[in-house]
């Protein structure tokens, strides 16, 4: 957080809000989400698209991650994606301050793929972030073989800034990675 606060006129976005969309509720993560997170991230098809998640992934990994995500010690927003009305954890969207830059990251339980859920969740999180932080640039990216994630970013107005290689813990290898970014002016929330 220090790098953020050293820039003149910059402030943290405030606590992670609750956001309701047509089909979803995005809410702050809770320690009680550990079992659902561990179940989703034990699926290699989900975790192989993530850079920082180990394989195998178990409940203790989820609890360790939730301890940081729910601590309030960082300015990050870490949303649990839940379906409206049932509060079942089906994925996550996070906006994190990493290396002095705001970054969007996300994952979704494989059962919910192909239903537009992640597009809806990411759009809602980014829209709320830009309401609070209109002058910021939001960065993201995806492994080159993650066409679905790159389509979501493109629909939201993210533009490719560079490509290179990034180490993936789950793959235990370096893989081609595409970096993207969006400003409030370029953001397309209705995508």
C-alpha cells in the first residue's frame, strides 16, 4: 500500500463493497468459503490458468489465502462470486495492488463456465472500482491458451500491452502470457 500512497492525490478505494448484478452477488470473501474455494481450485482445468495457485490445492491453502484476503491489511478487493439468493461460492474476482499497479484477476468453478457469469462479475467489479478510482489504470492478463479469459478482457475494453512468458505454479513451467490494461475512458461495462 505504501507505493500507492506515495503517489500524490492517490487514495485506497476503501473497503470491499457488496455488489448485486442481475444474477449475482459479489461480496467480500469469508473464512467460511474455504471448503468451496478448495473444491474449485482442486480442479486442474481451473487452476492451470492461474499463475500463483499451487497444485495440489487443499483446504489449508484456501484458509491461508483467506487469512490474507480478509485481514484488511491491504487495499485489495477480493470478491466471492455467488448466485443471487443462495450465497454459494462459485468463484472469485479480485482487484489487487501489486507492484504499485492495480490488477484484475478472477477464476470460476468449471461447472459455471460458458454461462456469461465471469463477464458479468468482472464488469461489475471493474465498474465499481472505476467509480471509486476514476484516474487509475487497471491491469490484467491471461495465459495465451486461455482464450475465454482474453475474450472477457477484450469485451470489457482491455487492450493488449505486451506478451511474454510468466511462470505458473500450477503448471510448474513458464508459459506464454498476454498482459492487458484498461482505463475508465476505455472501459465497456455493458459488454
